[in-house]
């Protein structure tokens, strides 16, 4: 892929885990998908609907798209369509009446067919969202989710060969510009970071790490602040997926999947991100 970097994030990839980014096998499939009409399925929740519409209108560029309620899916049974849905995981604190998935997943999913119960073989691409989404949270969750999906397709279509869009390659060498890690403050929601003894989070990360309220992180996302990164996690029945993204355009900087009870950002995460910075600087001298 264009500007692909030889930096390996130390992913823990459990057997049977959902594909992290997309399930396309060939670059030609990604190119063909560009001509697919994406149906953004509106659910019976006004906050979700308003937020996904605003995010798609502003941040989606890869395909043409249209909106339709989940009660009007009959007309899409024939034709070249894909569907954008929201799946909430088991145990998530999301009251909205949205979809679920056979393979437990929390976030936005693009599928080949519309089904309220998403099956793995229909999944084309996905983006993790937080498990705690209340009315006022939907706006920023959808901004990030739509940006992550759009980024994936824009990276995938630049692949040099089919192997570059495989799950393993995307997880180990996601082609985001890791230079975006440099000189950025990392914001972490209160009580979501765990240091031991005399560990200094800012030294481990080699930049400022600031704990703050989620509302402050949401403001940065809405403003698309280009001087910051932030941490969030998405938990399902078996795994906790830990992500660090840029506040502007939701560029994926770091991903790690670990056991469900280990969702806090810890020293090893910060050290790995520092290593990514050092590798980037070394390769760009």
C-alpha cells in the first residue's frame, strides 16, 4: 500500500476473532465495491439516526449512498447494494434498538445483505465503537466510526497486491502515517489508564498523556483537533479491543486485542506506541 510502514504493532489475535477492518480477499473486490450503492439503515432511535446522517454527509466519500429505515428494506432485495448497520455487543450499555451479530461485535458494520442479526459471511467491513453510548454520545461515535470505515477503503484501494488487504497484514501493518503519533497529546478518559509503582505515563509514551472527562474528548472530536490523540476501547463477550486514534480524521495509530477484563491502557501499550514513533523517526532520517 501507498506509504506502507514496516512497523509491527504487537497484536494479540485470538482464534475466531472478527476481522478487524475488512473481509475483502482481492483488491479488485475493493475497487468494484466503489460502484456499490451503500444503504445507510436508519433504526428506531432518533439520536442514532441524526448522528449517522450527519457523519455520513460530512465524512463519507468512498461510495454513493442513501438513507432508508429498517422497515423499508424490501426494495433492496435485488440490485447492487450494501448496508451500513450498527451492531451492539452482549452486555453493552446501549439502549437504542439496533442490530446484533452472531459473532459478538460492537460498532458499525457494512454487510452484503440486510439482517437484524448479522452473520459473519455477510460482513464486508467494520469499525469499533464504545460500549457505553447514551443519547449525547452518538454524534462523536458516528464521526469516528464513519471516518474509520472510509479510511479503510481509501487505504485498501491503494494496495499493491491482494495480500496487502488480508486481515493479518491490515492488523500488523495498518498503513496509517505513524508520523501522526509525533508531538501529540494523548487523552485518556478518567480511570481508563493503569500505571504501576513509579511508572510515568508521559515518559513511557514520550509525550504528554492527559486523563480527562469523556466530554472533553468529545469536544476535541467534534472540532477535529489536529494536535491530539485519544484512547478508547470496544468490548465484546470474549475480548477487549484497545484503540488509539487521531482526533482529526480518526487515523488508527494503535490497536491491541486482549482479554475481556483487561480494557485499561497500561504501560506496555504506551511503550509500543513509543516504539512506533522511534521506528518512524529512524526510517525518515
